[in-house]
C-alpha cells in the first residue's frame, strides 16, 4: 500500500512538471510573438 501511495505521488509530481513545462513554453511563445509584433510595428 505504501509503495502504491509513493507511485501516485510521483505521478502527480510528473504531471505537475509537465504542466509547468507547457506553461513555460506557452509563455516563451507569447514573448516571441510580442517581440515579433514590436519589430513589425517599428519597420
């Protein structure tokens, strides 16, 4: 039973890490877009 709980906790951590990575990636993409738009406005 204890082992099972540890597996569940590890799984939650993995899922949380994936979600954080996805959010970070999306934020980076938005920043790139914003930079691109700023360049386009100046040009």
